[in-house]
């Protein structure tokens, strides 16, 4: 068994990164009026993210929207 952390030397779990990316894309493309509650609890429930991961997804969604505009 390797002593490397999840994700090798990056320390990142690629499954979690994929979930954050998926949540960010969904958030960027879903209008606020179609979301029934605040983003953090919504992303936690919908994508199984932790609170810090939900915040990362929100930041990533903002970057997606900044590129679109």
C-alpha cells in the first residue's frame, strides 16, 4: 500500500474534485429563481459536498460566469 495521500502527491480526491466541478457547472447554469434555497445547503444535499467543498463550488461557478460575460 502506498503512503501517498488520496490523489497521489496532490492530496486531492479526484472524485471530490469532480463533484465540485459538477456542482459548479450546475450552479453557474441554474438561475437563482430555479433554486429553492441558499447555495451551500443546496449543494451539500444535491452533490454530497461538505460545507468547504460547497464554497469551492460557489467560487468555481463565479469563475465560470466571469468567463461567460
